C-alpha cells in the first residue's frame, strides 16, 4: 500500500510540474508576443525629430507620391513600357527601373536595378547612409524605415563577379 501511495504522489507531482511548466511557457510566449506587437506597432508611430532624414529620397527626380503624368514628362526618354499600375524604364545597359502607381496614379514604389558589368553601382553608404557587411558570398541586404518621410528604402546586392544592385523605395 505504501508503494502505491508513493507512485500516486509521484504522478500527482509530475502532473503539477507539467501544468506549471505549461503555464510558464504560455506566459513567456505571451510576453514575447507582446514585445513583437510593440515592435511592430512602434514603426507606425510618429517619428521624433531625432529620426535621420533619408539619404536616398528620389530617383532621377521621381519621388514617392508624385503623379504618373509628372514622372512620364520627366523621364519620357527612358520609358519603354507604361501602364496604369507600372512603368518600365531603361536608362542604359546597366540601369533599369520600375515605377509603381496606386489607383489614383500616384507613385507608391520605385525599384532600380544596376548591373556592375561596365558601370559604377551605388554603395550602401550612398543609399542608406551606412555601410553594411557583406555575407560570405559577397551579397548584401539592408532596409531602413523612415516613418516621418512615409517610406522605406532597401539596398540589395547579389553575389558573384557581376553583382546586381537593387534599390527599392516604397510607401509605408
């Protein structure tokens, strides 16, 4: 009888520990979710005057929020295809761009591709205002948000001997 009582007490203790462990895990997950939620919503809060201004704020005079008519009049010589939602530009063998529009015809995103074959490509410092460390394969990626300006800018460089650098600006 004493052995059965010990086993019963052991099982009850084990069950209690399992419940306590599950409760602790649940509370930790809840706290982590709360931190993620705070981090996610904090990027939407108004920026303070301490926020640095974007280094890259336009592409050949085109800015987020411009109307398609202005863009096309400024960059008509490079325009290869146009549409209600997107224009495609070819500036040279080493530079192309896509301009994206919302339903009102305003620029919502700009994506520029540079090839390093025969030309100079922008550096992360020129685009983001900071140097970024290359991965072991030579590729690079970074994104900076500018809530006060209303957009983000990313810098992406592929690996290889002739990397492609893509710079993207997009409205928040």
